[in-house]
């Protein structure tokens, strides 16, 4: 008997304030680890108690009214009375707890590849970058001496141009320059 309850599909009638009634196909699922029932429909998962079976009418229908973004009211049309319909409120705290449990469960159920794929990807990327640097270095290794010599020559020219500009500026301003002290060479 319980096996048919677990696999049975339910028609969920959801009422939202500005949108009216919508019909969804849903199911009740028992979460063994948390020992709770969960109502799943239209991409939503709502934690419900074991008394949810008291709110089912016409063998497979449930009426739910959304009270807010995280607040649901399950209506029981079986108990119509002059005071109104019996209803069960599912507070936002229970929905938040269910979301936290779902995230924890997803983390526990991750496989080897899910857990280690970012690390493996980064290691592969570092190896590829190392190979690229090795190839570039090996192809330009001999010419690095030439590049270094050319760079040194360019720096000497730039230093001479800068020194000449400073001397010209000092002469224009009328400031006498002291002779430069030669640097000792070893």
C-alpha cells in the first residue's frame, strides 16, 4: 500500500494572489535521511509533515495557496465547516531548512569528478602554460642574448638623449652645471 503512495502522481492546484489557480503534476517523496516528506511540483520542493495525506481529496488532488515568496498554505476541502476550511501553514523556516539540507545532500553525493574537476583543470592548465613557456624559451633562447644586447644599446641611447635634454634645459635657464664626476670602473 505505501509503495503506491510513493509512486503516485498528484494533481496540485496552486493559487497565487495575482495569477489565480494553476494546475501542476506533482509527487510526494519521502527523504530517508531527514525523515520528512517533500512535495515536489513545478520545480518547487516544499517540506510537508506526515499529515499531508489528510489534505488529499478525490484520491490524488491537493490545494495549495501561496501566501508569500516562501510561505504556503495547504487547504483541506474535506473538512468544510461554517468556520471555513482547515488549513496547514508551512512556515518559511521549514523551507529554508529544507533548502539547506538539499545543498548539504548534494555536496555529500558529489562524485570524484565533481569534487576534483576544478583542481584537475587547474593542474592541466598549469602544465600547458609550462609547456608553452618551454617552447617559447627554447625557440628564443639563443636570440635572448641578442635581444638583451639590443635592449642595453637602446637604454644607452635613451640615457644619452635624456642627459642632452637636461644640459640644454640648464643652459636655457642660465644655470651653470658642475662637471660630472666620473664613475670609478673596476
